[in-house]
C-alpha cells in the first residue's frame, strides 16, 4: 500500500515536471521568457520583484552583496530552477548574459546608507556605471531604481518629475540623494552617448512584508514598537509628511515601466495619499491594537518636511494608479511582523 502511494506520488511529480518543462519551452519559443538580472534582489523590494518576474515565466539572476538584504528573503524561490542567486558587489564589474536589468542595489534606509557613506556613493557611481556597461555590452534594457529623495526637501508640492529639487549637496543624506541624482545623470548620458535603452523610476516611500527588522525606516520601526507595546519614537514634532506605497503596487509600476515602449521616464511611482508622521503613528497604534505611547526625539538634519508624488505622468504613460489603501497595506505588514518578531 505504501509502495503504491509512493508510485502515485512519483507519477504526479513527473507529470508536474513535464508540464512545467513544456510551459518553459513554450515561453522560450514565444520569446516570453527573458533572462532578467535583479541587482539588490535579496533586499525588501528586490525579493518581491524577483517573485513576480518568476511568476511571469522569466529566468531570474538575483545579484546581491547581502549588506542589507538576506538569503532568507529569497529562500522560498531557491527551489525554482529558473532562479539563480549570485553573491556579488556591483562596484565590481560583472559579465552576464541578460535581456533586462533592474538595478536596485543600494541601501535605502538612512541608517544603512549613512553607515558607510563613501560606499553608498560608490554604489551609485561605480556600481551604476558597471550595470550600464553591462547593458551596453549585452544590448539589454536597464531600469534604475531612483528615488523621491532626488527632490530633497521639496519646495514644490506635490512633486512633479519636472521639478529639479532642493538637495543639500554636503549634508548627511547627500551620499544617497546626490548619489541617486548622479545615477540618473549617468543613465541619461549612456542613453545619449551610447544609445543604451534606459528606464528611470522615482520610487516614493515603499513598505510591506520583508522590510528588515533593523531597517530603521518609519513603518517598520513603528510597527515593531507597537507590537511590542514599546514607545513609538517620532523624530521631530511629527508634522513632516510622507506618502506610503504598498510594495505590490510599486512592483507592478516597475514591471510596467520596464515593458513600456517609447517612454523612459523619469517617472514617479508611489501612492499619493499624504500623512503626517504623527498620523501614521496613531494609525499603527490603532491597527495593531497597541498600548504604546508616543515619544518625541530629535529630528535628524536635512529630514524632508513634506513629500507627495504627483502621479499624473505615471497614470498617462503607464496606466498606473495605486490600488492598496494605506490602512490595508499596513494591516498586511503588521500581520507579517507579528509572525517574524
Ligand atoms: P534594501 O536595503 O532592502 O535593498 C537593497 C539591496 O541592495 C539589499 O539586498 C542590499 O544587500 C543590496 N546592495 C546594497 N549595496 C549593494 C552593492 N554594492 N552590490 C550589490 N548589492 C547591494 O532596500 P529596498 O527598500 O528594497 O530598496 C531597493 C532599491 O529601491 C534601492 O535602490 C533604493 O534606493 C530604492 N528605493 C527604495 C525606496 C523605499 O521606500 N523602499 C524608496 C526609494 C527608492
Ligand atoms: N521617523 C520617525 N521615527 C522613526 C523613523 C523615522 O519619526 O523611528 C521619521 C523620519 O525622521 C522621517 C520619516 O519618519 O521624517 C520617514 O523616515 P524614513 O527613514 O522611513 O524615510 P525617509 O526619511 O527616507 O523618507
């Protein structure tokens, strides 16, 4: 009886495998399957992007130096034969056969990008140059993960792509925001000088499952504090604003931009609901059913006072609109952190 079950199980496995292989052959034949490099693929956003691109029938090369990302973020993808994990630092050149490159490699949270500020600049200058050389060599399309930080502490509100920003070039955030501005400049120059096929996305504050517990960003900090009934630490008086985008919305916008012809951006992608940090703290306390108290700590220098994306261009060119309300996205993120902390 036991043998019979094993036989059935093996047959089912064989069938699943041949079905899977046939599907892969079909994707390859129809040119649907692409070799896609995701740098920073073991990070928060990168891991969701790898997952989605695999689901869509692509072969993924996930490259990461594991500075802020981890194998754990992509553990569930390891058994998929179309997923490869490469340990590499983009400030060193690399040759790979690819059709598309999503360049996400760069620490994103202030505590991490300020930890080794020179390395952050190198990642955005040498690293981006290496990825652009690879795109040039392989004639692949490259998408750069840029940021709302290119607008600095914005005087124009909400921020449109045509706004050039208000950035302190010598402050503690400049390794990241000036770094990302150079990265955009490099993308444009490779396009103009070498005709590299580029896409630039300006990502606004994104949150969701798999944010690192030690990330230091506001959503993960507040949720972890709320779940532990510890003090919620607001920097400054909490009147500064941000607009929070759930990771699934962002990833959809990213993939759409990559696969849209005749439009390279830069384009804002995010959620245009705007909240003060105090409102966010209160919302998280309520959703997590927490007993936490709010405490106020000093505001770090150059902390932007307001931020909200103008999404007109994203809507017009990509048909993009956020679909996940912040309360729903926060609830999903709270449920995730409940399991991991
Ligand atoms: P993250 O820190 O979770 O992911 C970054 C990943 O890049 C990590 O896995 C890290 O190990 C890897 N990495 C860093 N430097 C590298 C290097 N030199 N070589 C190879 N790998 C390297 O951050 P995230 O939130 O997932 O951000 C991903 C990208 O999106 C970043 O480029 C970030 O600037 C951009 N972005 C994120 C947000 C956001 O709110 N999360 C907002 C704007 C822009
Ligand atoms: N912030 C806060 N408490 C925290 C972490 C962050 O009040 O524990 C504030 C931070 O000063 C900033 C806002 O929340 O005004 C968003 O911070 P985050 O680092 O998440 O993103 P960024 O400043 O890069 O937009």
